[in-house]
């Protein structure tokens, strides 16, 4: 294999660049790199899901080839619980995530340190100048980008009260930061050197929420170099593997008063929005949260701590309202199955995976049939009926999967589907928001071991088969996931 | 010229066994002699063949759209860029500069054969540009500098200096 040394700095003995591209092939060619590979970091990253700070470490690992397991969901890691256990605190005294534990027992907290550890030399910058420049941009992200980005974005997510003055000031600071980046990227492809480095990874992750929530086309228009660089980065395979598809903001998100009120204790909510209290448990949970908040305030937190609290709230939001909290842990990871179902062949991959991992104690399978097929007229209206129901069940997505199919044609159709729920009961009764549609359906719990169940699951998930019990041809299907 | 280019491409692709080439006609169109099967004619045909031989299909584009844009620029390279008259260079640079304003690579978000061949093709133009001209076409210069530093690409061509900081700050704005 031929690799030519191509470095701007002729004093560099080897091309960091080439190594970044292909650590494995390089290591085959040169024993020196092999020894580096053997020392490659391997371990577990504890975090809550979708944590941009954890992304930095995850992307670095994608580039370096470090073996990184991510523990973000039960049973491996439950945010708010696992990180308060004595075992966790003895390794990570702050109890914050992301936190990294190597397979060799080596522990690290602080996301930048973890990302640094999981990087290779190419990402860290292989000359003293380059590594110092990487550190410069990493610090820039933390001190210049994150404070105004949080001040602007958090209220739009409903996790912080809106303050017009603070938001306007933050916008100005974001403009200043973008101008600096735009100027720098005018003549450069990446922030340091000619290849992606930890500088790009860190700054991209720090700008992620801004680009997703508020940097609408008109706002980012004066900074074309920044957007070019950002879009290129997020579309590199290593970024994509961690971030998925990132959709740039179309319209600047504004403060979401309702969402904010929902997340606050009742007495803080504006009187207009106040609804009669219905669930004691819910209220109590909120009270606890309020008390925690007050503790924080009493101890006069540094601004950064306050932000972490907000992020924690963001991550914890679905959990505080989790109607399935009373159920024991399950071995069946629904998300895993959904990924298989979405990305791979249903009959050969997703279905075998489903039956192999399905946990009959933790989940149940239901057949639901629309009770009023005679009222179904145009098929597109029937489809809206299904998708509308899915939308109203939005918060159930984490704990359910369904394939609902419209059979027949205009004025001669029926709707039925196969639903997989967490627990042994119909999930709809657990939350009043979910009770709008389910009464229009007849529900029948299927015997997991029965042939009927196997056939129905197969046909409904694959959208093909005889559908013997229906008597009408398949028209179209909708997936709830 | 085209032959040295193909030999550089072979090296950058990690192909161990160099191929035998000859040229055809006044324009010196490259021809790849093959032991089994017919010979291949033309830069793009041969380059595409080499990429397939090296089993690097991603260099031809990973999506249908990216593949089409790669082909577009390969075609542009031979039909427009090669042998372009002096008076057209300005237009070409302006067009490319505009095209590259929001792009890092010629096609899609990853490095492809279009970058390699466009770089080989435009090198002779960039060599003759004054610093001021390079600054004027900042996006082309930035792309050019990135590609010439891309591992294994440059080979037979001299490294050109592209300035990071502006010398001529007034005008062109």
C-alpha cells in the first residue's frame, strides 16, 4: 500500500492525515501504528440519550476506531438513578454524565476529556501547534458558544423561562461567534489543518442545537462559510453514524410557554394554563423537582451548573411522566427492534429479531380492529384517521410499536392492526391523553404462542400475506414507532 | 500529461501493478492496454475503470444523486476544462468559485474522483494565477488547497501555496 507523506509542515515525520483516514490499513503497513492500535481506548460511556456532550466522544470514537459502548437506557443506565448510586459516585464524584469507564477500569468525567481520550493523534492534532489550536477551539466552544446558545435555545425547548433581554443579548453574541467562525473558514475547509479534528467535532456539537432550533435560513445567510463547513461535517459518515440525519432549522423556534408551564410546578404556571390537578403522583413528582430547583437556587449555582440542570430536565422530561414506571425492567429493547424494522429486511431480519428477543412478561401483543368500517368512505380520509390516532398517541411511541393497515378501497374498507405494548394491559388506559381513539376499536390480546399470532405479526409487519380474516385486499399500511 | 495523471491516480488508489498506456491522435487521448478484453480509451473511462479495479466505489459517489454529479464534473473536466482557450479561464474560475461557495467537495459531502480529476485539470491554471487572483477566487483556492493536501492525491504535481490571510482586502467585495 502506498501512502505519500503530505503535510503542510515538512518537519512532521509522518502524515497525521493519512492515519486519520485509515488507521487499520496503516497499522498493517507499519508496526509503529500497530502498537498504537493496541493501546486504543475501549470502554463504556454513560449518558442520557441524545446528549450532545456525549456525541463529541462518540464521534471521536467513530474516527479513531476506539471501542465504545454507550449506556444510555435501562437496564444498563437509568439517568437520575444509576448516576446517584454510591458505586457510580465513587467513580464519578459529580454524578454527572457523560462519564466514561474503560474496560481496564480507567474512569473519566468531563466530556472534552473523554473525547480527547477516545481520539487518535490525528484528531488531537499531531504537532504542538495543531494540538494547541484544537484546544483553542474546544475552549472557544465551551466559553463562547455554549453560554449564549443555551440562553437562546433552552427557552425554545421549554426548559428555561423566556427573558427577552437575555435572548436578544444571546442572539447578538451568537452572531459575533458565527462571524469569527465565518472569517476563519473563509480560506479553510476545516478548523485546524486539512482534515477533521477534535476542534470540528466539538464546535459542530456545540452548534447543533442552534442549527436545529433557531438558526433559520435568513439568520445564517451572512455566514455561508460556517454553514458549508457545518453541513459537510454532519454529513461525514463518522458524524452521521452518531447524529443521524440532522435537519437544519426552517423557522426560528420561539419560546414555548405551554411546554414550559407543563414542565414547571403548578404554582409557577400561569393561572390561565392551570388545569385541574388529576394525578396525585404526577404532582408529587413535580413538587420534588421544584424542591430540587429551590435547593439549587439556595446554593447560588454557577451559570454552568444551572445549565446542566436544564439539560438534565430536558433528558428527564419523558421519564418524570412515564406511565410505565411501575413495570419491572424488560430485556426486550423496543428501539433496537424498530431500528432493525426500519433499516433492514422485515422477513429475513426484523421478524427473526423480534421473536428472538420478545419478552412475553414485559410486553403483550394485541389485535385492534376499527369498529365502524361502514363509516369509512374515501381511503385518504381513513388514512388520516390512522395517522391522527398515531399523533395523539405520540408519547406512547417509546413503549409501543404498531402496524395498522387499511384494507379495501373507497366506501368498502376496513382498518385493523397489530400492536405491541409494554406491559400486559392495554396501554391506553394509563394516560388520559391516549384515550381518544382506542374506544373506536375492538381489542383482542393475542396468545403469543399461537399460530394465529405468529401469522398476524408476520403479515402485518411485512404488509404482505393472505390476511385471511380480513377478506379485503391490502390498500396501505401505517407504522407507529 | 494525462498519462502522468493516471499513474498518480493508480498510486493514490493503492493499485500495485502499474498499467500500460499509450496515446492516440493529436490530442494524445490516453489508451489503456489490457491483456484480456478490449483496450479502454479516454481519461474518464480509464479513471473510472481504475476506481472500480481498486474497489473504491464510494469515489464514484455513494448515492444516485452524488454519482450523477461526479459524472457531470468528469465530463466538464474533459469537455470544458481541458484545452480551454485563455479568454475562457476567467469565466471558468468565476463559475467554479460560485459553485464551491457552499461546498467543500465537487460532488456531495465526501471526497470523490471528481475532486481528483478536477484538481489535476485545474492545476495548470492555478499555477499561473497571481496571489490577487487566488484571493479573488477564494472558494476555488480553498477547495484546491484542501484537495492537494488530501492523502495520496498530489503525487506528480508541485504543491501550490494558498494564502490563509488576505493581502488585498479592498475591492472585490
